[in-house]
């Protein structure tokens, strides 16, 4: 299995007839009015969309992936594990929806995607998507 691309966006539209995808409002940075809180959670509707393809090699087309969300200070704030099965199709799109994000500090957060083919011993990092989060204190 081969990673093609991963994008963070606020809306994903999949055309039923063609199965093509439209990604709207790609998210690279967030500017938040207020100050960060240790247990701060931002209500935000966003998706991490990934396209996978069969490897050109005779590699097993089945495996797993792990998406972790890491703070600027290196703390893992959350993670999701899921299966990848390319045995019936040449490509597979995965969409992970979020309704909230834990954001305890300003800085560069990372969505780190790792993949592990079924016959592999270890997962490998396939992409690290940065998300620049800046808090701007509200002046009173």
C-alpha cells in the first residue's frame, strides 16, 4: 500500500456518480481569539482525508494505519487506528472527521500518519502534516 496524499480541510464532498472528491477550505493554520488553556478544546468541524493506492510491488494490499495528533511540546493528544484494504480496489480514500480538537498551547501541531502492511513488522511514518495554531489574547 502506498500513501498518495493527505489533506486537512473543513469540508469533503464525494460525487456519487464519479466517486471524485472535492476538498473545501484546506486548513493550514488556525488563529484563535483568546488564551490557551491546559484542557482547552476547540469546537471545529474538520476532516483529515488520505488517498492510498496499491503498491507497484507485490506487497500485501492489506494493513493498518495510525493517525496521531501531537502538540507543539510533543505530547500525543489523540490517535486513531484503522484498517486499509486495497485487495478489491486500486485506490482507497479514508476520511476522518473531527468535531473538536484539544489545543492547550500555541505553536505547530502535527498530524502524523503511520502505515503498516499486514506482512510488515513495524509501521512506517508516511506523512507529517503541520497545523500552525496561534492564540491571540482578547484585549479588554
